C-alpha cells in the first residue's frame, strides 16, 4: 500500500484518494482503476454521489470498463497490449515500459484522452514514445508547483506487484 507512512492506514489513503474525486467539477469524469478493489469501491461511492465515473483495467471480472487492456505481453524490452473500448473500438499498442503497473498507468491515460476526444489510433505514437525512468524518489517543479512521486516498489505490496508483472524472460521483447 503506497503512502502508508504518510496517511497511517489504508482507509485514510482511500479517503485522500476520494478527495480528488470529490473535488472534480460537475460533469468531469473520474478516471478510476477497476483492478484495484479500493479504487473500485471509491468509484461506486462516486456514482452514488452523482459523479461521472470512467473505469479502466486489465481484469475480466468488471463488465463495464470504458477501456480494457487485453492480450498483454511483457518482455525484456517492452510491452504489447490491445485496448478494447466499451463502444467497440480496438487498437494494438506497444511501449518500452515494463510491468503491468506501467500498463495500468498507460490505460488511465488512454481513458482520459478518449474522454477529451483524442482518437484511439492517434495515441499510438505517444504510447510508443514513453520511456522508463530510473527507480526511486522523483521531484519535479512545473509552473510554480512541486510534484513528487515514487516507484511502486517502496512497499511490500508494490514489490509484489512488480514481481508479478516482471517479464518472465530477459531474452527479448514482447512479441
């Protein structure tokens, strides 16, 4: 569980995440990861409070995903996957990013971009151009704001996620 040292409990982390959803302007979509049960509960809460929710994920157990990642192949030099949208669009993607956690982040970006009207095929070059950053703590300053984040491997849950999603072979790219 990320940020446990800051928030003290998984419940407080969930409440902090929900603050982001609650702060959305009326009609703005909350793009939510349906593969995370905590986030899925937050999405249900948001819907009961009248928020518009856009779900994305890789799992088969949630039927109403706006964006679903399928045919996932993770290799030593990158990942390949297919995106299937709720309205029947489908497109194959490739990225140099490794691990299912990175694909989850890519799917979130694809879901948001679709909400902004970006055509699915137009996203392929941007996804292909994504590059891995060095592991560890990062801090960036943009437009007077400071943004900080960590790799998901700082906690036991993050390490388990990385281990499950690491390529099974270092022999070559996903193909």
